[in-house]
């Protein structure tokens, strides 16, 4: 069940960026599982990638090629092409070469992306057989179809779009993402693609995608697992009739940054809302930290605690579990007598122990909601951080137990 996540809103076409979808039957016959994206010549592209040491073959290849002249992005679902060694790298290169041959571009102008089961050989022939159909399907209006095409265990497609005006010119930012489990990216989401028609130098674009990912995709977690295949790409086609953004300053950059951040945040939170088996969307806010890192350490200790996550699923206001997680987060010289904890607006613990005004009925009323806030005041400094997570349900166990069947 996706928490508060409905049908896709309008996803505005981005001039200079097209998407095509086809079926290779990688995991199931008839499943739309291959997506080709075409960037206008001269586009800038930047990305962030998984920090998992066992990164997938397509990640290795994309990281090498992203600084060059990129024209096509090739995504397959149903097979991660991870844990496949040198043969996996060769297979990723083969699919890129096949697309390059069909389109007349250099092989290095194609970036590969894969998601699905780890450790299985990539079915190259099936992917090659679907490429022409994906090319024939290319359209600037196919964002919604592509959002569906990149899904694995997702129950709903995820996308967001923003537009703004500058000097009478409309600038568009549109993006899609996929992910529902194995989510603690340490960079981005499992797969994310955001495009704009603004003209931006690659160095500025790289800083922008890194900063946007850090405030959105790097603040979400479902199960604490970092995938082998995480990638998030930001493309600037330069088709808008505006000056090139060559530095991170000025009114145009500020408007673009806000639109990009908004799209990143919406599609990142959509992943949490569609977390495997999720019945709750949980915001964990930590204030009053001495450093941002200790705020994050506390937030993730709470978000990853199986005891807290199962209590959230049961709508059980077992606030002692939250205190325990804060206590083992590893914050040096933590003075628990300064800590206050809130469920929504209800103070459940004050100065390190049960709040005098707190009642079990108050806590139960908050926990019964689909969207829950946990706020922790450390009383150590001025730093704050917020992350988003889910509960842990029976359905999560079922989905992952049956993932390969």
C-alpha cells in the first residue's frame, strides 16, 4: 500500500529530451522493461552513483562515460547486472554498442542502467531485440510511461514536474524515479532521472545534482540497505532561450535550483511512500545537535530500529524504544537529561524521561495516523536534520522472501 501516493501529476515535456519504452521480456513476457532516453546534442549531464563497493557493471561504465558527450541513456529492469564480474561489464558494453549502432552515435555516448535481481547474467539478446521498438517509441511526452517502465517492486510510478518563468521564457524541470526496497542510497535513489531545458555547464550541474541528492535521496531510508545499482542523473538540454548558467549564482540559477530541489524531494519522498509493505510515512526530525552528522546518526538510529519500525506498524506508542535508539546512536558525551522527544505535537519524553503531561491515549492517537512525525530535541547545539522512513510490516517480509520467485 502506497501511503499518500496517488496517480502521477502532470509531467511536463522537457524540450530536447525524449523517452521510449519497449518490452524485452527480461523477467516476464510482455512487461515493458526497457527504456531509452535521448538527449539533444550538446546537452550537459551529471550524476551521483552508489557507494556500494559491489557496484553493478552498468554503474562502473556510466561513471566512466558521464563526463563525455552523452546522447542516450539505456535502462533495463528485471536484471541488475551486479555481482557479474567481467562478463557483466562486457554485457553492459554490448547493449550500449547495439544502441549506438542503431542510432549512429559513438558507443561512449550511451550510458547503461540496470535494476533487478543481483547475480544473474544480463540477457543481452533480449535487450538488443527491444532497442528498435524503444527508439520507435521515443517522444517528449512519454515521462509517465517511462516511470512505469523502470519499476521493479514499486506499486506506483513516481514523477514530479516544475516550471518557472525567467525573462518571459518558461523553464521546465521534470523527473522520475524508481525504488521501494533496498533503500538507503548514500547518494541518490535506486534509479532517478531529472531533466531540464535550461542551459547549464557540467561543473555547475554536477554540484547541483550532488546538493539536491544530499537533501532528498540521501535523506530517505526504508530498510537501511544500499543497492549495488543506485544512480541519479540530471540532464540539461539547453533548449530554453536563456543564457548559459556557468556559476552557482544569480536569479536564474536560484530559480533553477529551487525547481530541481522540489522535483528531487517529491520523487524521493514518493519512494518512501511506496516502500515495500509500508503502511506509514514517517518523518524523523532531530534538532539541537552539535553537528549535522550527530543529528543524522540519531535520526538513522531511530529510522533503522526494527523495534521502532514494528511498533510503528502496530500503531504502538512504545516511546521507550525511541529513547533506546537515541542512546545507542553513538553521540559522544550525550546528556540525556537535556533530551525531549515528541510524537507529532505530543511530548512523550522530557529531560530524558516520561513527560508528566503524557498519556498513552495521546501517543496512540498519533501512531494511528498514516503520516507520523518523530521529533527529537538534543539540546546540544544549533544543527538540525530531517529524514524520511517507513514502518516494517509483514508485507515487507513477504515481498522480499518471494522476490526471486
